């Protein structure tokens, strides 16, 4: 009981319950009073903005430094990444760097060896207070004023932009019913989708899939998970070549995050894209161990 993080646990469980019960009840009573096109577009927009800000921003840009970006890209991914309510950039990256350094070991925050549910979300709910890393492994990120600001205000940003913005748009278009619809659909339901999109990388991609590059840890490639995670499903490759800005390295592999980073580089918004050499990748494939 002392290990339970009550705020985290109540929040994660309540958002799931609201999505599975409150949303259907709302639809039953008010579905004919809202503009589904509006709320569908808001849901898709917020899902993409929030999810991509985690994969492109929190993960590949900040945690792994796999490319560099101009300030607008950093700002947008810091703001919309906060709407995923998965902690600040500094804390998220600190946990993720520990995961890569200690994969499958006791110091891995979401160690799959402790069970699927632990790796999925249990580590967030049953993590004793005081177990947080001291953020000494993100000293490079702490020099950035933008990330220090986001670290201080990420919760406020996440709630105001993630819940308040869809509710405000819904209210301006449809009044109180529209505000509630915006809150439930593009706010809560979207958040639950983004949460479990991220969580499945830590759980399912360390349980099911192939290991074409390395068997040194439990990370696995899953083309199916890549479809729902903006390309993050190629997790075996990522663990072997973590500083590569690509996860789906093959041309036919679905990795929209990679494509967006590349397009932004042509526009001058991202630069210094890091890639593992083709020779190293081929060597890893031929010498899997």
C-alpha cells in the first residue's frame, strides 16, 4: 500500500472508466445534438499532435538526441507533449534513458521482467515515492530554458491545452453540450489512446515480435504496433541503434515520425539527423546474438 501512487492510479483508472462508461452514456443521450465531424477532426488533430510530440519530441529529439530542431519544433513538441500527461520532458527522458541503460535489469523503470502489467502501467501506479531518478542523466537537457520552463508548468499546460482547448472550441461552436463533447472526445478519450499507445511500447514490444537485430535484450519489432504508435513499434532496431532518428529503417516500414523529421529537415526546421551506417545495420542482421 505504501508503494501506491494514489494520484497517478486514480487518474489513470478514472480516465479509462470515463472513456468506457461516461462517453457511451453521453453518446446515448446527446449524440444527435453534436457535430461529429467537428469532434472527430478535433480528436484526430489532438491525437496526432499529442502522440507525435511524444514520439518525435520527447523520445527521438530530446531523450536520444537523434536530430536537432529549431525552436518552434521544440516548443510545439514540448507543449503538445505535455498534453499526453506523461510527465515533463526532463522526467520522461530521465526514465527513458535509464530504461535503455538498464534494460531488463532492476534499475529499468519499466522492466518487463517484473511482468507485463508492471511494464505497461504498473510502474507508474506502484512506484514508491523517492524512487525517481535525480535527473542527473539529463543535465544536457536542463541547460535549455524552454525545457526548464516546461518542467515547471507541464501539468498546467497539459490540462489547459489537452482538456481546455477542445472544450473551448466545442463550447464556441455548440455551447455547453459541445464543451462536454470536446472534453470527453478530444480530451479524455484521446488521452487514454495516447497513454496506451505509449505504454504498449514498454510492454507489448518487449513481449511479442521479432528480433532481427539483437537478442541481447527483450526489445522486439512489431509492425502491428508501428501502425498505432507513429512508427515506434520497430523496437528491436531502436534498442540496437537508439541514436538513429529512424525506427522503421527499411523503406517499406511504417514510420511516419521518421518521414516527418526528414521533411522538416528539407524545410530547415530539423538538422543533423543521425543514422546508423548501412554497414553496421547489415552486420547486426547477419550476426544476431
